[in-house]
């Protein structure tokens, strides 16, 4: 990881912590803001995949899968953005599904890094465990608006702290001869 990437990661993590603390102060408005931001994020990544398919991946092996993922993410994003004020349970399920997918990715990365004897596997494992704990707590308290907001914000703070730790670690340089 380059020095500028490390600085940007730390700045992003500090901004994430500040945003999460602000959202914890106003949980009623925070739920709507989280719903809108999750919807916009999903729509953005869906459009990103669709544009990638149209510009590069339409001639690649597995390109149609990229298009399908892009269409699904865009559809979920638009659906979540439209229903941000009427279906709180649906938005909690969206937040839960995002963190469930993130935890699966973190566990797979931790397994691969441990298999390769990479010391970074512990951070991936910790992020995966944190995401799973966040999913379980959100599902337990799905009926209450304030509790999933606190769980979501604490999960974001946890992820930001782990991002700062990962940014401060030295990167191993491999020389090929």
C-alpha cells in the first residue's frame, strides 16, 4: 500500500468515525440517512458494474455475470432509496445483507491469507467476526429503530478503527530476481 493510499485510508476512517458519532446522536434521522446512503451506494456500484460491462466486460468470459450483478445492485439501490421512509424492516435487512456479504468476503480473505502465511489474516478475521456480530444483533433488534442505528454506527466505528490499524502496518516488499 502506497503512502498516499495510507493517508487517504486514515482520513476516510476518521471521517467515518465522525459521521457515525453524529448519527448516534440523532437516531431518528439517522435511520433515514442510513437507508438513503445504502440505497445510493448500491445504485452507484450497480451503475459502476453496468458501465464496466458496457465498456470492457461484454467481450470477457463471465461478462454477463458482471452485468447481472450490476443490474441487481442497481435495482436494490433504487428500491432501497424509494422505500427509505416506509419500510424500516426492509432497510434493516439491506444493511444486514451488506454486512453478511462483507463478513463472508472477510472470512474468505482471512482463510486465503492464513493459508499463504500472510500476517494480515487476523485483521480480516476480526472484521468478519465484527460483521457477523453486527448482523446477529441487527436481526435480534429488528423491530426497534434506535438499536439497529447504534449497532450499525458501532460497526462502522469498528471497521474504521481496523482500517486505521491496517493502514499503519508495514507492507511486505517482495523482490523477484
